[in-house]
């Protein structure tokens, strides 16, 4: 059982965040904590010029609402939204907060993943804690 479980959440259609949350609850120790983390990727400057001035605040609110809905009814669950590169930020957050296990949803790999690698693959390769991948 794990005391401090991290569930990175991507809202892409092929990710099963609900199942990742179910697994996190199953492997969490009594009194343990679950953190739902979403990483907002940085947009290129040229793209932000075409977006409303408050687009980041609105996105952060929408993401927080989605994460809160996912953690609804789960004891000792925290919602965190940060900005950065997804894999690196997940790994840094896990190291900084003493995460015991990361439960991450992934898609089925395609050819593009053999050349570039997915976020889940990078987390598995570089995490200093246990990682459980949900497909």
C-alpha cells in the first residue's frame, strides 16, 4: 500500500482517468493521500496572441472543475494544476512531494511513440518511485 499516490490526468479521449483513480484508491494505504495532477503545456507565443487575455485562467478553472469531479467523494484527495512540460513536470512534482506511486493512464502506443515516446513511457523510464500504467 502507498501513502502518497499521484494520478496525472490528461483529458484526452483515449486516456482512462476514471480507472486510474479507481486503482489509486485501491492501492492507497488507510489515511493515504491521492493527488490528481494536470500539467498545462506551454503554448507558443504566436498562438497566444490569438487567444483571449484570460484564456489561461479560464483553462485552469475548467481543468480544476474536471479534476474535482473526478475526485468527488474520495477522501484525502487533492487537485493540483501546474504549467510545464508534461513528463518532466510530473517527475519533478513526484520527487518534490514524496510520491510513493504514480498511477498514469496511457493510450495504446502507435508508430509515433516509437520515435518520440509518450508521456507515460517517459514517466515509467525516469520515475524514482513505483509506476502503475493503465491502458
